């Protein structure tokens, strides 16, 4: 893999965790719609991080999601569960933007944040394996502010 794409993948997973942290803050302040928007962006950056490992990059959200399905979910490289998590966050964001009267419950937002954490931890571990198998380019995948094991153990408050 070209070093540029590996660096891009690492940058994007960092951005994904930053957006997830923002979503958690918004959720704590009961700004549910904004929280769901950030969760979708976190998952989107996670997907773009995966695509960078295949030296693919697109700007259009729908194209990114379609290529993710084709390159990772349908091939079995990424478990179908994670494709569903990304899809739910996309649909939730889209629904709240298109149908302003549609109210998302706090529990739905909490679930989306928890699911995103699982997906992003998977992506981070996937990237670690790519980096370990790439002898020309060392370095670390940026750790999130919160360890994935702790996130999965405790969930979101």
C-alpha cells in the first residue's frame, strides 16, 4: 500500500474518534439530532479509513458507502454487522434532517453512539493489522482518547 494512503487511513480514524467524542458531548447536553449527525460523520470517517487501505477515495457520501459495501461487506472482509451499523447511522441522520418533525429518542441516540464505538474499534484494529504487515511504513494507529475495551465494557452514559 502506498504510504500516502496509509497516512490517510490513520488520519481518518483519528478524525472518526474525534467526531465520536463530539457526539458523546452533544448527547450529554441532550442535543440528540446533532449527536446523531456526528455519529454518522464518525462512521463515515471510519469507512473512508478502510477505503484508504484499498487506495480508494471518493467525496460523495453515497459513493463511499456503496464502495464500502462492495469492497468490504460483500467480500466478508468486514462483518455484515458493521455494515448495518454504518447504514443505521446514515439513515438516522438522513431521517432527522429530512423530517424535522421526526423526534429521535435519547435511547436511540445512545444506541447509535455505542454501535459506532464498536465499529470504530474494529476499524482501528483492522488498521493495526495493516500497519503490522507493512514493513516499509512503521508507526502506530492513533489511540482513541478512550480505550476500546473500556468503551465496550462500560457503554455510554
